[in-house]
C-alpha cells in the first residue's frame, strides 16, 4: 500500500506487524519439532524414520505448547503492568500532588486527544528514558525516569509523553506486550530443549558406565537392535539443535522488528499532538545523552523510548532506529530544527564513604555548636536552638524548605541563601542571617 499521509503510514505499519506476528506460530511449531527430535533420537533406527517419528509426535507436543502459551497470555493479560513495574523499578503515581508537573502535562495531552489518562509511574533513576505498555487503552501505563523529568523542560517533556501516548493510541504498547510474550514462550521452549539435552547426556553416560561391567558384544548387539547407532543419534540431535537455535534467533529478530517499525510513527504522532517538532528533536538529543538503565532486562528495554545498545544500527537485532535517523526524519518531514548532538553525560560517581557531608568542600568555617539567634522578632527562630547539636549545610537546606512549605514565608529561603553564601566565603553564617527552625 502506498503511504500518502500519517494515517496510511499507520495502516502500512499495522499490516507489516500483523505479518510479522503471523510468523510466531510457525516458530512455535518448529520448536515443538525440535523437542520431538530430541525425544525420538535415541531409539530411531535411521535418520529418515527418526524425522518421521518426530513429525508424528507433533499432534501431542503442539497442544502442550499452546497450553503453555495460553497460560503465559493469561498471566500477561491480568498482571502485565505490575510485572513491568517490578521489572523496570517503576513506582505508580497514585496522587496528582506527588508529581503535579507530570500529571498536568499528561492530562492536558489526553484531554486534547480524547484519551483516557493512563497509569503514570516514575523510575527513580538519573537515566533519561520512558516507555508505554498496556493491552488496552483503558489499562495502560506510561513510565518516565526521574532524570528525564529533571532534564527536560515542559515542551520537551510533553513531546516525550505524546510519543508514549501515540504508542498507546496506535496499539504499539499492546503489540509490544504480545511480542514479548511470544518470545518468552519460544525462550521457554528453548530452555526446555537444552535441559532435555543435558538430561539425555547424563542418562547416556550413566548407561554407558553400567554397561561396561557386562560383555561388550552383548551391549553392542542390543544397542544396534534398538536404534540405528550413535551416528543417527548425533545427526538427529544436531538437526534439533539447529532448528531450536534458528527459531530462537528468529523470535528475537521478529520481536525487535515489531518495536523498530513503530518508533518513526510514534515520533510523528508526538508532533501531530504537540505541533512542536523542535521539542521532540530536542528531547531526543537530551535522551541520547544518558538513556541507559543497565539493571532493566533487555526484553523491557525494547519498550523504552531509546536504547543505545539496541539501536546502534538498523540491522535485524536493533529494537530502535538510531537517534540520528529519527531526528533526520523529523527535520525532513515535520520541518523541525536540529540543534546537533549534545555531549554525552558520564555516570554519577559513587559518593565517598569518608565524606558524608556534601557541603564539606564548600564550608571552611565549622562552628562547634550553632548559637541561638538573639532577635525574637523573627517567627522562625527556635529559642532552644543553642542546646541542640550543629547541623550541616544539607540539613539546613532541608529544614529551610520544610519551614517554607509550612509558612510560605519567602524570607526563610532568602536567609538560607545568605547563610550558604557566607559559608562559601568562609564567614560565620549566623552573622549573615538567622538559621531556619529545625523540622518537627
């Protein structure tokens, strides 16, 4: 079908996705045949008869594989969001007051498009990334990292949220879950093949040790009478291994192709929702600075906005197009402007164990105790301040923020700023401004 607009591009992508999904049942049959070859290899009189016996076992193995797949789908249908939250470390935002900015931007986009607001979750990580999941629009989720929210402005964060909402609206989130489930079934069968191979090897070695005590002529004749010999066993097992490996690799390729084909469409959907191609391009540039979440499984990372390790090229094993190609498409077709690559951000170094005070290098003056503020006109001065142990600069900042939240008095934060400047200059902060009250 020739694509003339965003809608026909969506139809083409959906058609390609259906054709790719149609390949998973054939892979399931191939994996079942590999298991059947393992089961008949030891008693097959010849290679041809072994292949025929394995084929006759398929009506028994395929229904068992379908039952496993059905159970897998049932678990995914009932608990897919919870499983993804556990796998990615995301925590649900149950109250809009917990993340007001994220909630407001997502709600504005959903109201503008007439969509149901999905479940919002936050991953406490400095990485910059996001993903969407869900089998239905009413039971879907959008998760973003803390690093993404901290590094993007409202326009850029709206573009990323629109990208993820486009995945939900286009059915990509559902397709990604289904593809992951299919690939999980194939992987489960592959593990079964390897376990059967190990078990058969141990059984064969055990039978070989037991037969060594008897006469070699009798064991040889009985072995040849029951099977076609070691050559037939080796050939059938090699055929089963090749089929299992090919099915496993093709399952991974199909899952990655399903994800890769839809990223361009989601980028275009984000521009359609926000009418701001520059914001989407700028967001992608900032995401490319620090996208990695190494603790998240590869199957879940395939759902994310970007993954550097899985998008280095547009080969079969790439789940996402490279950032450069996505930005090139936005510039060419959406009229966006590319600011160019940004410098990559290194991982945060772990804090030193011997310096728990983050302001140790900024505070050359260290009082032995914190004296009380003499003026009683200030409402935030605690009369028993001198009797309490000293506080670090970090503790004072937290106390000042808590006092400001209680009183909404801007003088609290102004005084705290003066105290921090005095510390940097080596002066007594109590001479610059009164300290904030301690948190109750």
